[in-house]
């Protein structure tokens, strides 16, 4: 079974997808982490962000893997090295949308996402899971939340990781990513026609997980 969870940054996708996968005993696949891992490699190798050919070549020659830890957290491996923390740095967040909008990069990374998802029952979260990666997913969700709430969630998340950020920094970054992610030519962020829309602004994490599980358990 494939469960697709899409939506903009800060809508609660990763937390909800991780908890849902854990409750169901499914594999959790954070597709944003895959784009982030590639972005880390591009920055570390000092590849120019406009050098599309080199970025595509890097995507094709890079091994990215996701390992579900027994406690439900996710380990992200970049060429065998654990980069789970490194990919959350603001400098990665700043450039990831520019890399994710390159069509040929998406082709390489979507193939990887399909391979990972077909290993066993999975919950995938991202921007285009229900529209492009797994258009035939068994259940699709589109999580959303008010802009200010999404900024606040990201702000708290990064503060908890010890990052030195301001609310305004995050607001600027989210606005920028929302624009790039939803206006890019290939696979822009949009709700699949058959996805359930969930506005999480006023909902607790537990309530969203409950709502998602209820829909998954309901057959048909
Ligand atoms: O969910 P996130 O913030 O970790 O995602 C990082 C970026 O990766 C996001 O700004 C857009 C891109 N992305 C994408 O284009 N397609 C996906 N399926 C997942 C993420």
C-alpha cells in the first residue's frame, strides 16, 4: 500500500507521515530529505547553483538512502555517510528549491523514490507524490496550514535544533520556497484531485494523525 502526503513546507507533513508510518508499521520516506541530501553534496562540492549539467551529473552518481530507525526517526545516508542533521541547516533550505526545480534532477530522484516506495508498504511525504511519483497511490492527503502558523512551526523546529534564526528569516524563506515550489514548470506543488485536503492550522499533531489513520482504515 502507498500513502501519499503532500503539501507546502511547515504544514506538518513529515511529523504526520512519520507517525502514521510508525502506527501502521509502514516504511517512512521523506522525499524532501532526498532533495536536501543532493543539495548538501552540490554545496560541499562547490558546484555552481546555475551549473545544471554538473548538478544533474552529481544526482546520477550519488547514492542516497533512507533508513528507518526503530524509534521511528529517519537516518539519511549520502554516499554512505549519515547526513540526517546536516541537511536541516538553513543554507541547505535556502538552495534546495532551486535544485528541486531542475527537471532532470527530478527524473533521477523520482526513480529512486519509486524504488524505495515499492520495497514495501510505505508512507511518502513531499510535494508531488500524489500527482507524479505515485499517481495511483492507495490514499492521498494534502496537508495545509495558514502561512503564519507554518512559519511558527518551522521557527520552533529550528530553534529546538539550536539554529540561530529569526521569525522573519523563516517567513522570507518559506515565501520564497512556496513560490518556487508551486510555480516551477515540472511537477509543481498542487493538490491531486483525489487527495483529501486537511487544514492543520488549528489541529494538534495527534488529531491530524487520527484523521489520516481513520481515512486510511476506511476501505474504498
Ligand atoms: O519538505 P522539505 O522542506 O524537506 O523539502 C525540501 C525541498 O525539496 C522543497 O522546498 C521542495 C523540494 N521537494 C520537491 O520538490 N519534491 C518533493 N517531493 C519533496 C521536496
